[in-house]
C-alpha cells in the first residue's frame, strides 16, 4: 500500500513539473524566434530540454555561428534538419551534417538552396539514393559533381545526365 502511495506522489510531482515547463514553452519559443534575442540567451535556449525550442534557435538567421555550431550536434534530428535549412548556418556546422546518421538531415542539406557547394560535393557519395536524387536538383551543386554523378548506373545516373543536359543548355 505504501509503495503505491509513493508511486502516485512521484507521478503527481512529475506531472506538475511537466505542466510548469509547458507554461513557459510558448515564451521560450517566441524568444528563440525573435531577431533581437541576445546571443547569450540564444546559447541558453540552444540547450533547452524541449526540441522545439532548440529547433527554433537552429532556424534563427541571426543566431551567431557559435550557437549554430552547437546545434549541429544536437541529439534530435529535427533540430539538425532545421539547421541544414538555415541560410546563415556556417559551413563548419553544415559540413558536420554530411555524415549525419539521419537520412532526413542529409536530405535537408541536399534540398536546401543555400547549402555551400563544397558541402554538396561531399554528399555525392551518400549511401542514400533519396539524398543523391535530391542533390541532383540543387542548383548549387557544381557541374563537376553532377558530371561524376552522371557516370553512375541506375536512376541516379540517368537523372544526373538529364540535369546535366538541362544545365548545359542554360
């Protein structure tokens, strides 16, 4: 009987903590998205326990490179994918995402029209066909990388050859 009471008290206490954190979540999300939020505060928010707050910081185009570099190794792939889409993400941060264990993060890098060409070139050997097919569509992919992909067999090579023809006509 005493054990059940302790479990109930601990569960009630945990629910209370969750509710308190939830009350403050909206304000932390707003703060993470504000362009006027100071760099020191963004660094604090980059370590927030809620992935949505960290994702908002990763999307923040006025976040300093030091904050974005921290988020490149975030435990949540959704945060790293948001960083991949940030046009102000430093090359150091995006380069570290090239070998990310999450295919979705690498796909985000291949998809983003702001990704540095040197980062895109590193993705041409990605093990995921989905990532390589998306990479072919990125206008920042250097022609030399596209030519290399065009030598592949299968659908990737076929689509790379078509894109190469199209880009040469332009």
